[in-house]
C-alpha cells in the first residue's frame, strides 16, 4: 500500500513503534512491513479517510499503555472497546491522519 505523507521518515518511525519492521529508504521514500504486508510512504499531500487499516495485536492493553507512556495519547481515538465481530479494539490516527484499528479477540 502506498501512502502519500509529509515526512516518510517520521511515518516509518511511527509505524515501527507499532511493530512494523523498517524497510527500504531513499530520498522522499520509506517502507515498513509486517509479515507479508508492506507500507510505502512517499512525499505528497496526505489523503486521510474514515477507512482504517486493521491490525491484530496479541495484547491490546499493554500497547495502549505504551502509547500513553510515550506521550502518544493524542493519536488514540477514545478508549479500547467493542469493534464488532467479538473483537476489542481502539482506533488511532497516524501523523498524517490515516486511521488504524488495533484489535485483539
């Protein structure tokens, strides 16, 4: 998935805090991956929407606490709660306004 962002390095660093592995970097480009899924950040004007990238995590509560401890609470949307299909999750917004949903069963 290719996402236009203001600062590819900052976006890659944010996603690495979520467990993504660093990938290739070049002028105006940075990539991260998780399992088989890659995100490529390129310099451009962000196009956020209400759609969210959904990521399953092993244990949601410690991850939320880590965000709070790191001062990233401004990225969290609300509190962990039911998100559908019997899941518990929380939404967060990355530095460019793209939404993610972290969930566990």
